[in-house]
C-alpha cells in the first residue's frame, strides 16, 4: 500500500508509463512512452511518463560514492575499484555534461558519455538487474523471489529503483501502470517492478507492452509470476488499447471494445481489432522526461516515420518480418513527419533528430525534411537504412544531405552476394563502394553494425568482407559487432530448414559483444558453416583489424597515425591508470596501463619505457620505447611531455 501520511503532489494520473531498466537505450528518450503519452494526452487523459532506465543513471551521478568498493587483489577487483574512483573523481564533469549538457572539463563530451556508461554498468553489476537467463521460467521465478525480498537485499541499485517506483506511486496515484519492454534485458526488471506495484498499489491495473511482449506474449501469458502481477499483455501498438481500456474503466465503453490485449490471469485474448493507423497519430510528447539529460554528446531527440519496415524481408529481422502481413506496414505522411520534427525541435531544443525506424523510406524523409526547412526549422538528422540502390545515385545523396542528413546507420552483413540474396536483403554488394563514395562526398557519416555468423560464410568470403571494411575504415564508424540471432517471429525461426539452420530451445544472444546479450533468440547451428566460436573469432578479427576514422562506439578515434613522430615522454590522462604489480596483469617485465574510458590495456616493456619517480610520466629508454609512446598518444591515452 501507499505509505500513510504522504500526499501526492498532483491529482491522480490516469496512466503512469514506465520504461524500466536495464538497457543501453539511454541516448534519447525511447519513443514508446512519448508517442503513447502524446496520443493519450490529446484524448484528454492525465499521463505521467517515467524513464527509470535513465533515472537510475542520474541517481548514481548525483550519489557517485554508491560505487565505492574494496579491491579484491585480482585485476578485476582493482579495475572496478579504479573505475569507481575515476567516476567519483570526475563526477562533477559527468553531471555537467550528462545532466545539463554543459562543458565537461578535461574529459570532453565523448569521454564523459563513455565514463557515465561504465558507471551505470558497474552500479548494476552482479545485481538482479543485470542477470542473464537460461529460459523464461527461470527469469519469472527469479523475479518472484526478488519481489519477496526487501529491496536492499538485492543490492543498492535495486533498492534505489524500488524507491523510485514507490515515489512515483505516492505522487501520481495512477489507475493504470504501463511498462514498455523494448529489450530482452528489461523483461526481468519489468516483472519485478510489476510485482512491486501490485504490492504497493493493489488497486492499480498493470499492463506490459512493447517489442518483447509482441514477440513473446504466448510464452509470457503462461508464467505464474506474470499472471500474478500483471492484468494485461498488450501484443500490438499500445495507443488505442490503452485509450479504450481507460474508457472501459470509466464505464464509457464495454471491455469487449478494448483491442490488442491478453487479459490475465485467464489468458483471454480480446476480440476487437486495432483500427488506429500510424498516419492518424500526432507527434511524440516528451513532457515529464529529462530530455536534455540523456547519454549523448549533444542535445538529441527522435521520431519515427513508420511502423514496421517497407522492405520487411530480411530473414533475421523479427521486427521487419511482421510487416509482411498485408496492411501491417504503416507509413507516415510528409506533413505528419514534418509536424513531428517541428514539434520535437520546438519542445526540446534538440539540435539533432534521429529518425529511429528499423529501415527508413529515404525518399519520404527527404520530402518531409524539405518541408521542415521551408517552415524555418533547421535541424540535422540521422536515419537508418540498408545500402540499397537508392544511394548509388550521387544526386540523391546530395539531396539527402541538403535536407539536413548528417548520419546514416547501416547494417553490414558482408560483401558475399550469395549470402545477401539468401537472407533476402534486397541489396547489391557491387553497389557498396559507390554508395560509400557518394555518402562521403555528400558529407554524411556512415556508422555500421557489423553482423557475423551469416549462414555458411566461407573463409574467403569473410576475408573479402574484411578487406572492404579495411579499405574504407577512414570513412566509417562502427556501432556494433554482433552474431546473427534467430529471434522469435523472424523468417529464420519460422523456416530454419530453409535457411540451413538447426535451432535449439535455449535462449541465445550476444553476451560477448552486446550489452546484456543484446537481441535474444534461440541457439543456432549452421549446417556446413562455421561454429559459433569460429564466427565469434572472425568478429574479434574485425575489431582488431579495422580502425574506424569516424566517431564510433567500439574503439576510440585516434588523434594521429600510429607511425607518427617518436615521442620521448608521455603523461597519461587521469583516467589512464597504471595496473599495480601485485595484480595479475602487472609484473617486473612490463608496465601495464588501463584506459578506463575506452576499456583498453597497454603493455609497455620496462626495457623500453620507464615510469618516473612521480609515478605519472612515462619516459622512453630506447628508440622502440619512443615509438610505443607515440602509439599511446595516437590512441588518445596521454599527451606529450618534454623529455
């Protein structure tokens, strides 16, 4: 129950919408909440939206000493203690950049974003919020057990999350609580939050929706903890289901008129159809979200221009494959998209708008952004797209840049046309070089998500794909390296034999490469192809062999070539620490440095480099030492100092 003696600071809300931890989606407000909020508010509803994923980070930045812990004598213990110390030391800079988008001192914006990311990772490490799971029943059982414990028993991060949930319920007194579960890593925390809400405010109705519920509602509806804590699973877009549900709770409509829901605990599916179309929606409403305080380098917001994907055929894409059903793909109008961009820029002051479709209709966006500029609004934007034939036209790339496009995020599955055709990607590898040349000439930065374990890719095909990346490394960034995953609802899982796959029953993702495993599907074996380990080794080679020249989330952009003029002495940056000799990586034969921002280690032989008595400056003893120190500077690990 809500604690007695506490009063809410506003009238009771019709709906509180929650985006739960734990996910890397901290760059700008995840759009499910703002679109739901905008629609419901335009229908006269009182809505409060809360992004607890970013709120947990903000709480940590305001109380950074929550991270402090004693080292255990091993490199991992020392490393985490050093990371905590670095966060505490630079907490003022982190708060300045993340919370207020002000100058962030010696760190700079890029490093501030990285270090804040590491801080929240360290905060939730080893807690219920950051666990991975063998299957959904294990996840459900663990959420029930965590809900029965005092929050503090599950760690400080869980305790702080519980305090946030309790505060929301006290202040807002919602009739309905909706949790948007976009990523698999949010599913267990969402069930824990739902169980807390059931206990703290039993009269509230609780709904789970979002991408993971769309993919997994048939499994979720059978889980005991879900049936006990949740009233409804929304397996489609949530605007109309929530609108009609509130009407029904008011007595203005029968429950049978509510579409898109599975009612629990009985598991009955509503018979009414969703009739609201995307082109009927207004712009997102960010009111109530800390939209200036997300984990990005500039002030950034986002919109979507469609539901689903106009192509929809890529075999691995569960989101796009839902668009294959007749009428499933829904696209906005030029005016609607222009209205959304104009409203977002006006309401948030964003300098950059990400168009966060899975795959954007670029010609539609060019028309819409031209209209935005005709209205007197100048803003940069980014898109997500395939490397399709549209971009082989240099004139179109210039038009895209002229409309304000600065960034394009692209999936890269290699250059083997046979494999691209097999996954039905709808692109020609022969166009790739021309496309990259066109985009570079237009001034549009390309950032790739590189996929491995692409069916039965041969060693020769991999080498050719790697060669293409290396040949173009100066003009690309790399956002992610990931193995292909057989997600529920994708063509891979509907017809594994047709794609030469054998699927297991256990959940599988990318724990080695992606945050909390990233996309999660079923374990996968490629008949006649590389093993998962071999495919992973290939991606590790990409990581080491490709040096992106553009901003990237994977490796730092160096300040100069590795073969630059030799350096006699270097002062490491404050976030680059010497690993003590008594932990695993130390030793008399070398000096080991840890760059805590970029999570990289550097080993310098003591016969070539010495550390001066003050313990900071590194000085070269040999010609080889001067070359090694030059590489440290090129890797942005330190600055030159006089010999």
